[in-house]
C-alpha cells in the first residue's frame, strides 16, 4: 500500500497532529506539516511535497504491521512508528509475551 492509499483514509490529519505534538519536527518540515493539516497535501509545491515525504511520511508512516502484516490505521500510526512497526494488537501481544 502506498502513501496515497493511506492518505485517503480517515484520521490522516489527526495522525499529523500527533506527529506535530511529538515535538520532533522542526523548521520547514513542521511548517509544511501544519500546511497539510490546514489545506491538504494538494496545496504543497513540488519542493514542499518532497520535504514532506522525506521528513514526515518516510519517517512516521508504517506500511504494515511487522508481525501480522495488516495495514496500520492512522489512529495507531504514530505509536507504530515509535514501537518498531507493530499495530496496537500485536504490540500488546508482544508485551504480554515478554511479561510472562
């Protein structure tokens, strides 16, 4: 599944708000991400789209869960980018197995 498939899903703006709230984006990447939240990706110039892909999508978007390979919904995407690429269910199961 490519980025455009993900972008059509509900929750993309909420995901970007989580990324912004995490405080890791700076400078152009932060401003461009705010623009995408407010006006959509179609408002970006080619140069801005390149920066957005490189600094946000390539860093924070997980194409599929590393364990079950299911698509990761936007509501779980930020956590998946932080936990190694697992959906919430698989992350919970892995943590449960570690605790046993």
